[in-house]
């Protein structure tokens, strides 16, 4: 909201709606509601034909939809993507894990492969080890469905099945559950990487539960989103194609927070 208030060229009134489900029908309904009040919409959503159909319909009505954090390639109808290069994020996690722990099994917890960014995190992570460190064994992902309780169970099951696990990459939502389980089990021998600096992850960095965070520059995300929306609406004719605005990758360690 601060970025919209600080935008100097035109007055902007932000409208924010939270959708606490990945269900594509409910996401599409939320998009349709916002389109009745907004000139442009930015959304974090999974890639699904139902969502793509709604985005295409809104585009025809002159209401552009901007994909935040995770691309929405189905149908190719989003006005722009604003986020990080997810494949590079995954490779960065792989690089850090290779250099910070010994060869052996490493695990990955993903939220949902419907999030294109999370699918690309895994692709980049696996690709790095395949190319640079084949003596590591990347396990099949387990899924948190963006739910802390599910993430806690997934973390516990993974550690039980792989007692020699060397590293863990928590690449999806529900990190609160993974952190709680790692603390409970006292597994500070693991090298753990996760995403985004929050109150939970900051505390986990400080006490050694998490070793590294790959984070999103939130202010830059907000500012680029407002600028991209304003630029699209200022065009005399709706721009063709999907524009890309790639953001920097921030790294946090226990010594930098």
C-alpha cells in the first residue's frame, strides 16, 4: 500500500483481497469481484486453466491481470510477470547446499507444483546437483500444500525415512511447521535452506534451525508492480504479450539479520 501512496504520477487507490485457498474456482471468483472495482489486478496464484480463462475474459474487458511471484503461462493472457527467476533461485539453493554440507541425500519440501515458481525451484535445484555435484542424491519432493500442519508431518516423515539426510530445502509454504518439527527433533546437523525473511524465519536463522534464506525484495516487488500497472494503463492500446520484470535475489544468513 505504501508504494501506491508514494507513486507520484497518478493517484492510486489500492484494494487488497486475501484468498486463503488454492482452489481455482474461488481464485477466479475473487478476480471477477475485484474486476468490478479495479482498473488492474495483481495476483499470486497457481497455474490452472480455470484461472487462465478468467484472466483472458478480464483482459477482453480491459482489466489487465499481473502475475506476482509465480508465472501464469496457461493461455499466456497475463499482462506481466513480476518476480524472481525461479530456476536461478533453485540453483542458488543447490550451490549453497553443495558447499555447506557433505555429499549424501538432500530433501526438498514443495508447496504445490501448480505454483510454476515452485516447480522451477525444484528443476533448478535438481539441475545444479546433476551438473555440478552428482555425488549428492536429491530425493523426490514431499508436499506441504502451503499448510504448516502438513509441512510438519512431511518434515517428520522425511527425517524418519532418511536418517542420514544431509540437507533440506523448504521451497514452499508452511515453513512454520517445518521449523517447529526441526526444533522439536533437535536436527541442527542438517543444512536447511528456506525462503523469505519473516518473523518465523528470522527467529529460525538466529537460533540455528535455518542456515540460509533466499528472499524476495518486498519493497522492490511493490514498487515494480505499481509502475508496471500504471505503465500498462497509460498505453493508448493494450500492449501485446506478457512483459517480464525480474527482481533481485536477496540472501540472509544468521550473521546478516
